[in-house]
């Protein structure tokens, strides 16, 4: 089923829209959540919450790319679930997130309206930077830092060694840091 048909179903508040989103994008959302979360129950919860959030947000929002819209929701909900699971009084055996690798390059605090504006500008700058990179480096970067895939998964997908993937990520992070400094962001 085409995205435009699913969006129309959502606009008409047809229950079949949820089933169609799950059928078309459920596996992708599950993969994104599964890359970040270790618990099968948490992954299922994130996928279900993703569909519910899409149901509640469409309309009034009308995304250009439904798949990307759902992936972003799934990723953000996964990050919130990790934050919840790793709160001080809760026990957790989660590994460090791939985003921790970017900690030296980025500062993403979003407490005040000014910081939210800065974060939006930072996001735009990172997007601009990524479009200046070779397609392979851009895909590797996005799979690691957006989809949360492991270096091993990326290496297998692109038929590369893990060392080559790690090297590509390191070089891209260094270039990103330079690009951000050149564009007025303090690192």
C-alpha cells in the first residue's frame, strides 16, 4: 500500500491505517527500537507507541515521507525508554548508546527555549554536513547514529571490515567537529 493511501486513511480516522502502517513499517520500527533496547517487551511497546503517536499526530501533521516520520518517532521513543530504564533508582544492563561516541562532538541539552533553538540549528548544520559527504560515509553515519546499528551489523551490510567501518565513523566525526566549529558552534 502506498504512503499516500495510508495518510488518507489516517486523515479519515480509519482503523485500517494502523494495520497498514504496521504491515509496511513495523519491521523497520522494530529494528530501530531493537538496536537500542535489549528487552523484547520494550521494543514491542515502542512500536505500539509509535503507531499510536502517528495516529494522534496525523492530522494535523502530514509528513512527506511516512517511513522516515515513523522511524524518527520510534527512535525518539526508544531514547526516552532508555532514559526511563536507566534512571537512578532502576537497575539496567544496557550497553552504551552509539550516540555516546558523538558526546565529544555534540552538546544536545534542550532545557531552555534558547537551547532548543540552538539544537534545531545544530540539527540543520549536521544535515548540511552529511550532504557534503560521500554517500557510503553518510549511510554508515546514519545507520550508526540514527538507527543505532552496531559496527558489526553495518560492516556485514556493506561487506566491509569492522575496522573500516570504525575508521569511517571516526573520520566523519572529526570532519563534523571541524564543520561545526567553522559554522560557529563551540565544541
